[in-house]
C-alpha cells in the first residue's frame, strides 16, 4: 500500500514487493510476474496510466478496488 513506501515516496514504489521478496527469501531477478506466469492480472489504474498497463499485459483495468467491473469479474470466476 502507499503508506508502505516510506516518507516522501508514493505508489507505485516497489518497496512493498521488495519487502515481500525479502521475507520470502526470494530475489526479484528470479521472480516471475503474473503476466509472465500466464495468470490474469488486474491493474488498478487511472485513465492516464491505461496506456502503460495495457501493453504490459493487464487482463483487466479497474479504477479502484470498488469498481463494479472488478467485482463482477471476480463473481463470474467464482461461479465458473
């Protein structure tokens, strides 16, 4: 989350991910991203960031965690 980035830094800083890697004893170089792993990836992004996350392979873009489109997709997956 943004508060995990430290003072004077804001999202999308990598600190929370780097901390998780350290806790797991994993390295960033050997970690596989969701897209590379063939997993569906949801990007939480504003319209201004869409042009960056679509080419990166996001399966879906939601405006925030309350986005009805996101919850509908999660509900559809649970039923399938």
